[in-house]
C-alpha cells in the first residue's frame, strides 16, 4: 500500500485521476444522503444562474441542477460498475475456456467473438433497448455488457495461451485439478492487474453508452440520471436555443468528461503500480 501511494504521488496525473474518481465515489455513495433532491416545480425559479443557493443553477422547472447531478451519479456509477463486472466475468470465462481447452471449443468461441466484434455495439444496444423494457440497474447493465466482452475475451485468451505452458499449469493438470480450478485459482491471479485496469476502462465506456441511450429516450430509468437530464435539456426545454439554460445543459456533460478524465489519468498510474517494469 505504501509503495502504491508513493508511485501515485510521483505521478501527478495519476494522483489527480485518483482524487477525481474518489470524489465521484463519495458523491455517489454519500452525496444523495446529504443533499436533498427537491422535485417540486417552481417556474419562477427556472433557469437561474449559479449562486450560493444553487451551485449549478436550476433547470427548466426550477429544480436544483447540482442536486440532480449528485443523485444521478449513483444511478450512473452503479450501472457502469455492474456492466464492468458482468463484462469482465463473461470475457474472462469465454477467453479462459477458449485458451485452456483449445480445439473445437476454441474455434467455436472465437468465431462467436469475431462475429460480435464485427457488429457495431452501440447501434445494437439501441435496438435491444427499444425492444425490451429496462427498469432496473441490473437489466441496464446486462444491456450494456452483452456487446462489450468480445475484445476482452480475445485478450484473455492470448494471456491464457502464454500461461498454460508454464510449469505450475502442467503440474495442476498432472494432479487432475478441474478446468474451473485452474482458471480461477491458477490463471486468473496472473491476469488480475490487467483486469483491474480494464475495469475502469469498461466503466468509462459503459457510462458514455448508458448516458447516450438514456439521452435518446430509450431507457426511462431515472429522471435525475445524467442521460435523462440531457434528454430533458435538449428535447423538452430547448436548452440549446436558450442562453440561460447553458448550465443545465453543460452540467451532466462536464460530469461525464470529468469522470472520463479521471479514469484515463488513474489507469496510467495503476498500470505503473501493477507492472514493476514500468516503475523505472
């Protein structure tokens, strides 16, 4: 832990990214318990500029924008984290089985992966979202992850192919250990650093996809979600054409960009922490 913190302090960008991500984590977990979201409409207070009473101003019906950002962060980060967990689980299982078993199994699984990688993910998510009703974070995460695991599966397969000829894997096979034990007890710990870095990257992509789908109105999941805020700002209140609504329109955009920046910066430092060869 001390070594990791020392590496972070040596890397200003990674340190900035770490604090940004911690800030979003605190906002999503503690923020909604501290900041009250008042959904009562007050047209006399619509599109107020930032002030002491309203840090980011108000929306088209007089509701506080900052409170919506805080409460919406819980939905956005929860869905993104669940999508990252599901994506990593599917990608690891498919890639590990493909690389470890080989033969016909490897051929069939990689054929599925190749087909998946040739299909544009976001348009398919839009089609599925328009066909099925999404009402909770788990179903939303499944929608985001079902088209996102192909690249990870291919990379995990490559890692497994390079590891399965090692002596400890040959010893596990001689001892008659099951494929599940070899995958989760012997191989998985060796690719954990790669998966940790990918977890943040997958969350970043899941946030942009989830916000984009919700902005288009295909998943009416939460009124305070950043994507729904953009939807209401653009399609309901005409914020693009209303100068006073610029804060309402840009607040979720800035929140998304800030999380993306924090994730990019922190993964650079995380790669250095988990890969000793980069520390020099």
